[in-house]
C-alpha cells in the first residue's frame, strides 16, 4: 500500500501539471491579515519572490490544497468569536494555475464561528474544520468541480474538548484526529485540560473513538499540532503548553496508542517556560525522508521598558530532532535561531532540502544600550544530510495589514 508521502509525490508529478512538476520553483503562499500572497520559491537559490496577492473577506487563518493540487481551500475569520452574524467567518476556494497563481473559484461559504484550522481528507472528498471558541468541528462535502458543498450534519454528539487547534485525517482516512490544546491557568480561571480526540470517519460522518491525555485528566497536557511519519507508524505531536514533543504509536486501524512512547522538552533552557511568560511551542512537521522532525519554540512575551514593550528574552528557534523510525524515539540535535519572533508556521520543500519559517510579528529588542526592531519575515534554511539547518537569509514581510499568520506549500500532506 502506498504511504501518504509516496501518494503525494505521484500526484504532484502526474496531476499538478507540467509547469509545476518540472519547474525548479515551487509555489509558496503566505498571509498578512486578509491578504494572501503567492510567491515563487526558488529552492536552489533559497529565495522567495512575490508574484501576486489576493484579498479575502477577513484575516486568513489556515489553508490547505486538494490532493491533486488544483484548488486551495482557505479558512477566513475576523478573529472575533461572537461575530457570526456579520458573516466574517467563511471558507473561500481558489483555483491554482500551473504557475501557482490563484483565482477565485465557486462561492464563499459562511461559517458559524472562527475556523482556526482546516484540512482535507486524503481522498479530497471532504473539507474538515476545527473551531477554537467554542471548540467544535465541521465536515463539508467537496463538489466534483472543486467547490465547497453542503455541510455534513453529524449524527453523533461529538466530544470536541477545549480549544481545538488542528484537525487531520490519519493516513488511512479511517479516522480523524482533533488536537485540543486546553488553556493554561489564568488569574481567576483554572487550567483547562487538553486532549487528542480520535474519531471514526466514514462518508463524512465522525463518531467518538478515543480521548487521549497522559495521566487521564488532561491537566498539564496542551497539544497544538500533529503530523504523521511517512510509513504511517507514528504520530508526532507538538505540545504547545509544555514546549515539548510527544510520540504516539499509530495503529493500522487509525487509533493511537493509549500513552505516548516518548515525551521530551524542546527548549534549550528547560526553565524557559517559567522564566519567560508567553513561551510556547509551535507547529511540527516530519521531513519527507522520515528521519528528522522539525518544530518551533515561540517566545512572544514582552516587558515594559521606558514606555515601550520589548521582548522578554524567550526562546524563538527551530528545533531539529533526529528520529529513529524503528523505535519512534526523537533525539534533539539543534536549536536553529529564528531570526524573528513567533514562528507560527513553516514548511519543508518536497525534496527535503529547504525549510521556510514565517515569523509572525515585528518585535522590539534591547541590543546593548539601544533598542532595535526585529522585522517579521520569512527565514530560509538549507537542510543538511544530517537534518541540521543552516541559515541562508531572511526576507522581510510588511505586516501593516496584519500578522504573518499562515504560510505553506502545495505539497502539504
């Protein structure tokens, strides 16, 4: 049976069109507020060049291509949970030209609340969405022409946890994983538990199968995103609230093991979470070759000095893990400096030789006796044969229209 990444490689070569399959450049996309910009990613030169921008009804939240790379599905919101009446939460669809350019396709589909994440199942027949406040999911049919069809009304009341942050079909499409982060305690509010929710998935219908949290109650467990290894044997999970990685066995029927095989801190300084309020982990991706994992540490906290908000010194870096595909054990081998703040998204090119990380916002920092501004932008790294990253350059991005909230390639799994 073909695994997920083998299938993606075949689809890219056979269905994406000659220009995309043969060009040394890859379409790359990044959003600032409601603007979604198409770039050419020159892998050999490690450089991105802006080609065009489309504007959405509100801020881009996430985007996902269909398996044939013909359409891009974009989740949109004004980030205000109670504003559904204004129709500022929606899905939009774009047709992808052979060179990666985007043109609107089909009607915009209003949604009832903010979609924080969206993805398609591997058949390309269903669009899955996760909503964070309140935590919820939805499934929409994808029509034969690529437009978004009717929502599939779920027959079972689903356990959607607290603060859903990602929804992904497992490699077999037999199950769907919902990653629910929970929340750290706040003044006057206790901690909300996190969990991994696994649903059976058949003809667009979800049904409760598993709710997983180490220790059983989800306290101290805050997963953000997961990815799957190319052989389909493991799920790798970024634990946002712990700044850690977790590895779970993925069973052939789409269930996860009851407990993680490994949990390890992703921080350079193990006490950084306590020292620097706002210290969290970000997304996670497995290298196409399956022997390395990439994850981000995000230090967004600030302190006030002389009437200005400056970085509090938290960790901002790309974490590189060597991964043993036999045992599932990750081994931390590098913290690559971010050259920016809040790496909310990043992507690895399908050849596995380049990583592009998007720093979300500018930040003031103190350097010696002076205050300097570090821009938002795209940091490009070469990936060595040992999996380690070598920084090549950073290309600044203007975030006056909104933060650099999402970025990605058409070769997302």
